[in-house]
């Protein structure tokens, strides 16, 4: 699991100023927390982080003196400026059910519409997951069953 170094952000300082000074902003929230914690990260660290992690990824936030396990809930990226605007995290609590997105990779060599990210579903009609975490999707108009794995 990846560790991302962060510090608590002073809410009096505007996010725009922090971004000009080489930081990305964010927030950590969760059910067990009394209040949300505003965060700031090095812009370089944040850019490196989003290259290999997407929404739904699990991460350890390192505050220096404490560490918190969390998942990425939202990534706000400005493609024109090539800049991470904000990273939002939800603190994980043992036993708590959460909702999140999960990146899925379609694995269908020779499928009607292509391989991997080029594969397109046409009228998906059913979904099943086996004990190994492999998902199968009924693809009605392509008359096939598509196999998908979590990245």
C-alpha cells in the first residue's frame, strides 16, 4: 500500500495561493472523525500519486506523527494547467461498509469490439463474479460474455 506524505492545512490560507506556492489541497473525512481535516500535499507528490492511483485506491496518509488508512474518493485535476487541484479521502474504519469506484480492465482477446480499454459493451444485461474476483458481464448485442478483472 502506498504512503502519501501530507500536512494539515491552515483553512485561513486560500487554496489558490497554496497551488501557486507548489501545493495541492485536499480533505480527509470519515464517520469516526469529529470534523473534516483540510490537507495540503507537495504538488510533485500529488502528481506522482495520481499517475498510479485512481479513485477507490487505498492509501496511508502520513501526517508525520500519525498515519491514517484511507481511500481516494475524488481527484480534481486541471488538464489545461496539468495540475492536481484537490485530493479527497475517506478515512477507513474496521467493519464499516463503504461505497467506492473500482477500476476494471476488460480482458477479451479476439472480442467483437477490441481488447482491454478498447473493448466496448453493447447492451450489457447481466453481471456475475466468481470466487477469484473475476467479473463476467453479459454483452447482449455482441452475443458474448465478457470477462473483466480489477486492476
